[in-house]
């Protein structure tokens, strides 16, 4: 049975050969939702439900699609009851990457090569839980065994970064870096924003009487992150921004909002554009990579969004980003991500235009599947350059996901390049070099060296 | 020659094996434009032009692309002259599914395995017309021989449903159900709307003095359809709706329109959103599946549509549907279709979010081709779940189309799943179960049982 | 090694067989940026940098992505230094079509079958430059040897067309035609527009006191082009136009702009829509093909574009073009191109609706890659008809590009059709005929015969 065998996701011998040449390269997970506290505590997993599904919204969603009662997902059922309920519907999940990830992790990290269903659930429960007793199954050991060299966690600007230091002191193989993600500071229309402003005042001992004070406090936070090994920031953009807006306008909007007044959609856009512009200046100064994530749909909104939405066409994405990239050309490294697969062509067109400092990130969220990864690589290769690929990211909060997702990416990458070799589009030796560059050395150079230009 | 052979549309032995396991499953055509009167009359076809092309806009369009004179398409030429004119250009149609459907139907339903061109046209004309004399070539017999178990026709709320009863009394194998499609009642900007209001008054003996009266009359119609075996409604949406609008607003708009006043685009949107909300309440009550068809381009419009169109971005589709799905979450079954292949990812993202009651329908219209069907299945499988697929539909007014289109779907489905098996993404046995679920039992459960939850 | 071997880009024996049947068909390059003066001078190339990269923005962009210093791209470095700098990073370009085009041209037009990198750069430099000394390496001879039968250059309405006559007098095998591209006359918001109006006055001895004068001058230019063998016009549309706007409105806008007043975005749209309508009337009169190129992003804009951009959704593209096509139905041949691959389905849907006079052009710009060409052909075949394909174009200013790009297209075409044959979708003989029609006779009939209808 070819299920998850050596040639999993690969169509040819050339693909397998390329894969073998990169499968042992270290993993750089440049965008991870791993909880740093979990790593710092480094406790064994209680059971295989907790390991695979306990905190995985991906798994929860597919169980709900199969009518599993919430009691057995996030409710009061015991972990074993949840595991059995999941197993009952698991064959119905096939075709979705969740099916492949779990089986891949079972097989390659727990050594259990059994297909999960209602008949095998008990057996796997026993075998897997026994595995979890081993020291080698603690989070940090798991990451080391998956050859993870770098994890960039996602952190709030007011976070204390002591946990990162603690984790780094425990391991020589793995480095954990924070990522500066200031969403809460700029979501001026959120009901939580005022409260968050108070937290910033407290954390950085700054009285926020103007937008300049806010920028100053954020600079203190940026400095703190820089001092603690941060190499990248992350901006989740609900709409395209130019990074260009006047300080005076931003200040007026800030001053109204700080009194509890609700900003208009246009004011929200102006304020966020201004702040992103200021943050990009800070990133430019420290040589961080600015990650721009676009096209995710915020889960809940209690306000009209017509005005914001009207600006979200592909054309608008193009011209807004172009203004941003023009402003920072030559002094800022940017990684672009878009959840809407239809807009990745537009991002590739922009990335191509702006030279080595601007790269396309990996396929993201719903696109991080065999078919989505392949499409993204085909786009990148034909519009931008594969060599300039920004690198795979797990975007996950599950420890094992880093292994299974990077492996999936490397297989699809190998298969995509091998297909080009088989079609006569490049020599095999060139494909092998390209695979290595995309899997490791390219992202390493882009993210982990202070200036891209110096190393070229 | 592999043309339409056993492995038609399939790339591997695994595909053929999966196909063989589902090819004899009954056909449930959940969205069909078959004319119920034609079935009730159940007359033999006069000739092979009438059978294949007489009422097929698909065929007409491709003949026009090849410069066939309208005289030989919808004009006064004899059926034989039309057949010969079609045959002359038919080789030039290759690559379009019309080419495959006709040859497939010739081969598998008429037993004529000849490629149509100007040289074979006479011969096929003779052979085929002879076939059409048989009793087994009458519409109902043809449907029975194609193993069709259910056809949902499309019906106007003022329709008389006696023909459905008549057809059902003639056959034990096939059930014909109406579908409640109230487009004409809500297209308040149409020049025909006032006239249609008169027809509703007459049909349901209700004086329409307010929007409440209209909702009441539509409820009577809904009841009548429910009593006559209806299991689904169908809404053709020109723009995304939320299903949320106040009765007062809707009533004001109604009262103006009923006097002949032209509504503004915003009023059209408000009115339709209100009515769809009311219809969804009715569907929820009876447990029908609400079909939402989006992205078709209305053939003719004699009014400016700028305001309506400005709201048709992907983002707007997402948030409007989200409001609708939030409102009816847990109490309404919905099938989502979009003609724009680019927006199917957005629909899949939504379907995934809302559990088992919301499903993605099959690829639609121009996407109902080998390449379009495959893309749709790949999207569904990787974003939503293949198991939750809403089922194939013919969307056709041609009897034989039901057979050829479902067969095309089942081949592409088998090939798509087999490709995943061959790539090690799922075991073969799991793929076989999944194929059966998608081809028959999944749609049966979703559409034909009163509550999805009870059966899980 | 399969790199660029006989089966380059092809997956099956059937593909190779189809390719062999069309590979010697003459090339009709219906949209080329070849500089007519270069052809008229017909001088030998100085060196292989000038031949391959000297004026190629495609090459420049990929070198910049690999951090090559501008000194070695467009700067003062010698051609040999530039060649060596390019060679150093060239393996990193793999996956982008630029990599394949250059190697293909080296192999098939210069007979040098060596992979370019830093170690082979000197050797290729020597061998290639030696080749360039031959008479057969002069531009016109190169084009003849690539079997180019027709080149439509892109020309300004005020251009002098004497060079075309000169080139045509030098060769019996190749015909060079001008293309009428009046972008500068309609870009009323451009800072150069006023100056261009002066040039038109001078060139055609017309005093421009109203929009009618401008239309009259453009008609004189159109006549001049018609007299000089022009068969097509080309309109680069930044936003969709209907071709419908009143002369009075256009005249008011013209009269303000001619005094230096800045038009509003809405005025720009009205003016351009009016002018395109007038130009389409002229094209209809002479039987030219009107090329509509959409979705390219203008390089620089110094004005707010919000209003223009807000109208660029897929829905708007559809309805605007529909108005245009309705207006000119039955009396104008149109070729549609869109750079945004997501919108090609919409164009195909329209092309299908309007019969033989409206065709889809080839994939364009960033889509002119193996993967982009294949997608475009799959779309065309399943929505519109492959038989009605508008024909490949090089869209390039490089002589050798015509050869390598048409060859790439013909290989992808052969592979796409062969894949349909292998999947049982059409007989092999039908695919061979279709390939010939798409590669040569279809475009010849559409572009080079005065009336499409007469020849059917």
C-alpha cells in the first residue's frame, strides 16, 4: 500500500532523489504559533488526544463537519472518549490534510503505522500513550529530533520574553526567537483597544497623550524585542495598507479614540496605515523582516465593514502594496503572504518588481495542502523566482505539526522541481541546488543574516 | 483508440477500480432543468437532432462560435439539415465538453460508436433515428435505464404540480420532485414583476397590499410544494445577500414598487435580502435544503447596475454569506454554488466553518467540465471535506445529459481520489468508501432525510 | 539528460507526434514589440549579451532579484562583464521561463548545447560571439530561419511607416505590418498628453479645437495605417470600457484638458470610453482586429487612482465588456487578453457568448510560461472553443524570443491536446487537426482575411 510510503506525494524517481538530498536539512520555522510557555515547562504530553488534537482548531473544525458533538471536541468528555469519537469519523476526513498530518505523525514520530478508525482506536490509544512516557517525547526533545533549528514564536509587544531565554538555555540545537506582532495596538476600532492602551502605559511606563507617545512606547517594545533576539515582525492586515499617512491625521484619530470615541472606517484605515509605516521604519532600522499577512477573515466583527471591504479588490491590493514597497525600497526586507490563492499571482508580480529584499512567503492556512503548496510553487517559479522563496512556515501551535508540515512541503517542493526536470525545464543538478536553497539556505540568508546584500 | 474507452478521463488502474465500484449507484439529480411536461407526455423523440441539440443552448453556442448560420440552429431548416450542419463543424468543437457529451451519449445510450463529422453524419442520422423508435427510448425509460432515482425539477411558486404526480405514477424506479424557485417574486426591479404579482394574487387568492401579504402568499406556495414532495428551494443570487433586513423597510419598498415606482439598486438589495431571509425561515421549518446559486450573469439588463456590482468582491461575498449563515446556524441546510471558479475557495472556507449543515455544491455551468470538476474536488478536499460534498447535479434540460454528466463526474471523482491513493495520501479502501459517499449516500442523507443530525 | 531534449515540455508520445505535425508551420506573431528600425538596419549583433539580454526587461528583473548590481545590468560595465555577472547567478533563475528561453535559444539557434553558469560563461561567450559573425545571424535572416511569416509591430499613430516598407522590400518570406496603438492619444490624465496633442496637430495638419477634430486626426492616422498594410489595432486598457459615451461629454472634457485642466477620474473614464468607441468604429470599417489588453499595471502614476480602481472587479469587467461587445456585435473582430489569470474565465465566458468574431488571445506577460499557457488552453477549451483561439503572440522585443516563445507554446499546446487524447476526450486525428488550426490556419483566417464570415 502506498499510503504514506517513501514516495508519499511524489510522482517520480527524480522527486525521491531530490527529496533525499534535502530531507535532513535543519528546519527553520519562521512563523509558528507554538506556545513558548509549553516549551519552557517542557512537560510530557498526558495522552495522544492532547498531543494531536487537544488544542488544534484544524482538527476541531473537521470533526464538527462530521457532526461530532461538541461534548467530544471541546466539552467535558474525557480525552479517551474524545479520541474514540474522533476515530469513528476519521476515515471520513480523508482528502483533507488533517488526515495526512495525523497519520504521518503517528507513523514517523510515534512509530505507529496503523490507519486510524473505530476498530484501531483503542490499540493506537494504548501504543501511543506508552510512547508518550518516554523522555524523548517531551516537547523540546521532539523538536530536536525533528531537526528544528529555529522557531519564531508570535508575541505581543507587551509580552515578557523570559520564557524564550529559559528555553534557549535548555537546548543547544534549537533557538527560539520572539516575533513582534502589534495587532492589538493598531486595531483602534476594537472594543479591547482602550484597555490595551492601558496595558502599554503600564508595561512601558509611558503616558499615552498623543500618537507620538504610542509610537514611542512601541519603539521601546521594539528595542526590547531586538535585545531579546527578535528578527521579524508580523502584521495581519485586514485590508491593504500603503504605510503612508500624516502624523497629524493619525494624532487626531488617536486623540478621539483614546476618549472612547468610535473611529470611522476611513479613520481606521488612516490610523493603521500610519502605524504600519512607523513600524516598518523600526523594522528597517533593526534589519528585521516585516511579514505582511493578508486576506484572513477576522472571526468576529460587530461593526459595519462596507467601507473597509470596498477597497479589497486585487487592483487595490496591488497599488496599495506598491506604495508601501516604493516608500521602503532598498531599506526593508518584506515577506508577503495572502490567504486568497487568487491574489498570490499579484503578490508574485510585486515581489518580482522589487528585487531581492521582497520575497513571497509560503502558501498559507487553507493553502498549506499538497495542492495548495504545489500551486504556490508553480506561481512563484514562473512569475517571481523560486530562489527568492521566503521559506516554509508551520503557522501552527502543535509541536508535531512543525515536522509533518515541513516534510509535506519538502516533498511537494521535490516533486514540483522533479516535474520540471522530467519535462526538460532544468538539469537535475540545478534542481538539487535549488531545492536546498529553498528548503534551507535561502530562508536562512534572508531572515537570519543582518543584511541580504552583504552576503550576495 | 482510447477515445471514450473504459478508462475515459482516468489516469490509473486505481481510478478504474474506484469507478467500477460506484458506476452502478443510483443517480440523484438534485438540480435539473428537465421539463416535467415532457416527462408527463413521455413521447418518443422525433429524431436525433431533437434528442441531442433541439433545446440545448450549450450546443447552440458552440455552433455559433463555428459560424454556423442561425438558420441551421434555431431557424427554419429541417432537423436533418441542422444535423448535417452541426456534423460539418463538430470536429472543431473538440476540447469542449459538448464534444464529449454527445459522443458519450451516442456510444453508451444509442450504441453508436462512430465519430461525428461530415462524412459520418448521414449514417449516424439513420442509425440513431432507428433507435429512437424503440419503446426503451422514451424519456422515462431512458431515465430508468440510466439508473436515475431522483430528479428535482425547477419550478415556479405559482406552478401546478399535477405533472409531477402523473410522472411518479408511471414509474416505480424514479421519483420526480419539484424545486421551489421564487426568483420572479423577488426581482422587484424587473419589468415583469408587477404582472407576476397579479399572478400570485390569482393563484393563491391573496390581495397583496403589503410585503406581509406577499410573504403570506409565498408561504401558501411553500406549503403547497411541501405537500407535493418538495425537498429543496433554489435562489439565484445576482449579488450576495445577508438575509437580514427590516420588515418595515421591505414594506416601504414593496408599497412603492407595487404602484409601479422603480426601486433604487439599494432598495433592490434590501428587498431581496429581506425576502430571502423569510424564505430561509420557511425552508428551515420544513427541513428543505436552501440552494444558493451565485455568480451567474443575467442575460439582459436594461438598468444601471453599478451600485449592485460594486458589492461583489470576494470579501463582500464572504461577509454577506457569513451574516446569513450566522443567522440560520443550526437550523437550516444550505448548499452553496458559485459559477466563478475563483470564489469557490471562499465558499469552501465558509462551508468548513459551519459544520455539517452547510455543504458545497458541485462545480457549476462552465465549471462542469473534466478540468473544472477536478479543480472543484481538489478545493473541496483540501479546504472543506470531500465527505461533506453536496452531490453532483446535471443542471441540464436534456434527458441524456443526466447520464453523461453524472458519468463524467464519477470518472473525474474516481480519478481524483485514485490520484490521492497513488500519491500515498489515503488508503485505497478509504478512497472506495469516500467515492461511494460522494456519489450517492452522502447526498442522499443530506437532501433526502429530514434531519441530518439524526442520521449521523 | 532530458534538459531541453526532443520531448521538452511534453509528457507522452502522442504529444511528440502532435508537435512534430505542427513544428514547421509558419509563425504569425500578431503582437510583437520588435523595433522596426532594428529590422530595417539589419545589422549583426555585437555580442551575445546584446542578443540575449541587452534590451530585455525580463532578464533585467530576474538579475535584480538575485542581487546583481545595476552596474552589470543597465550600467557602464562592458557587455562581457555583464554576461559574466549574469552567468554567475543564472542557475538561480531556474524555474522561471527566462532560464528556459535563453538555453533554448542557445541550443537551437546558436547550436550551443551547454548549461550556462559561472564555469561555462567564457566558453559560451566565445562560441556564441563567433556565431554572431555569420550573415545568417542578422535579424532578418534569423527571423526567416525561424520560419516567421508575419510580424505585427506596435506603432504610434504619429509614426512614419517607411521602415516597414523597407523591411518588406528586403525579404520574400517575411511580412512586417504595423499595429495602430493610440494609447498616448487617450491617456488624457498623463502629463505628456498636451505635448502629444501638439505632435498630432503637426503630423496630420489638423488644428485640435474639439474632440471631433481629434477623432478626425486619428481617422487620418487610421487611414494611413490601413494604406500601409495594418490589420490590427491595440488598446491597453487600465480599466474596463464600454465604448459608449456621448460626444458632448467627451468634448467638454477634451476642451478643459486642452487648456491644461486636470480631468477627474470619472472624466478620464468617460473620455477613454468615448475614444475607444470611435476607434472601434474605424476598426469595424477596415475589418481590423481590435485587440483589448487588460489588467497590466501601469508602471508609474502620480495621481490618486481610487475612483478608477473601484471599478475593476470581475463583475465590472464582465458587464463593461458586454456593453462594448453588444454595441459592435456582428461588425467587429475582437481579441481579448487579460494579464490577471483569474479573469481569463470571465473573458472566455464572454468570448463564448459572442460567436466567431470574438476570440481569446493567448496567455499574456507573466502567464506566458509553461504553466500559464497550459492553464489558459485548458480554460479556453472547456469554456470557449479551442478552435476559436486567437493565436500565440510573442509580445517581445527580442528577435530570438519569437522563436523560443512560439516553440514553447506549440509544445504546451501539443501536450495539452495529447493529454486529452490520452484521457479519451478526443480522437488523435481530431487533435492533430485542432493543433494545426490553433498553431496556424485559425489565426491566419481570423487576422489576415478581410471577413471571417466569408471564409467559413
